[in-house]
C-alpha cells in the first residue's frame, strides 16, 4: 500500500538536512546485553541539536516550505515541548518568525528553551481541542503556516532519517523499539527501515493509557473521541491517538504486539540510562528500554530466536533536572 511518505522522500530529506544535524552516536552496554540476552544498540537522539529527534522533522518541513514559498511570513505549532523547541530552532536557522502554543502544564525547562530560540510562546489548556484551536488562532493572527508536531509528510520524512543513519551505523539490526505518541517518529522510522530491510521488525513502545495495540489488531482506529491526552510522566507522549497520516503507516508496517509500560517502569529505565549509559534522557526517551526490560518482550525474544540485534531510539534528553521522577 502506498503511503504519504516513501524511502525517496526520506532520502531527499536527509540530503536537505544532514549538513545542519549532528550524526548522533550509537551506544552499547554489556549490562543491558546481559539483562536482555541480546546485543542492544542505542541511537542517542538525546545528543541531537535541541536535545531531541524533533529537529529533523521540523527543519525538513521549514526548509521545504521556504523553497516553495520564499515569502513565508512565519510558522506556528502546538507542542508539549520538543517539537516546539525544534520548530523554534528551525525558524531561527532560516530567519523566520515562530509561534509555539504549549499546554499550561508544560515543563519550564522546555518553555525556556523554546523562548531561548526566539519563538513567541502562547499558553493553552491541556486538551487536544484547546491546543488545536489556539494554534489556528495564533497562525491566523500572525499570518503563519502551521507545522504540526507529527501529522505532516515533511515532518514524518525528517524523522525517518534516523533509520538511514542507524542502519548505516549498525546494518544488521533485526528489530527496532521506538516510542510512539502521535506517530511521527515511528512512522518515519518504519517507512525507511522496512524499505531498506524488509525483514526488520519495528515495535512500538507506549505509556499506559495509549492502547495502540487494540487499534493495530483491529486494523482500524479504536480510540474514543474526542481525542484526549493521557496521564504519564512521559510528557512527550501524552497524545493518545495517532495522526490521520501516521496511523496508516503504523498500521501497515509496525508489529501488532505493542509494549506498554507504566510510570514506575519508565522512571526505573530512565534512572538505569543515567547510571549505566551516563546519558541524560527524558522519560519519553526511556520508554523503549522499559519495554525491552518487560516480561512481554522477553517472551517475544524467546519465540523469535532470530532477533539477535535490537536497536533502541533514545528519542530525547530534555528533562528538568530539578524534577527527576525518582527523587521525592
């Protein structure tokens, strides 16, 4: 089935972006390997510019917009933080104004970072409806183009460039575990990875309350409407539903088994990464390792002996160090 993004779009995005980005490193840990019983490779997007993978999609979208619209007046978005930072940074790089709508409970470290890149921050209520309505109003007032956090073909293609790098760094990966919120990251990664290596398995890792597996097994959207946000310490993953563009890609390319982890497991994995990998990750970045430590993933490995090399994407490291979840 044809999707809104294909391998060529992702390769074109990489050609557009690579001179602006860090080539993020791949890390390993013998302790993790022993604990899981497989070789595990961590793609450290926490070291990316703006501290998260989101710059890939945001900058690809802004560069594409500017090439097709030289008189672009500005860009706007809504975000819990990382996409907002990324779009603000992309706008600063390309010298255009940027407005970011953030829910009123967004962490101060992310708000300060968005402002640090020169963007205008506008607060809204914590509902998806408020985010969308406020963003539309701000875009109209500023004559800006909205760049959504995940449901946009250029954003998805930009995120997919992670797969191009990861499979170049570790060509014989058998599986990937990827955080899923609105689906921009996992849909881009799955598009590229499955095109380059059709036998690779892409697994979704989610916080409790998302319930992606129910929709994957049904082959259709099973989430209740109106769209809602879920309660989780993984503040970059509070969107329950996948997007209209990302859902068909995930439905078709991602494994039906989804690994669901709770806040306690996320915090434990996050602390493990701090202590053992010596890397700062935010809760959303720790979700895939929490999934890999889960009994259900061990069952999957037991049933699939061919899955010898596992890739995990540490998607971001923007965390408020005064509010670490294991400190009470």
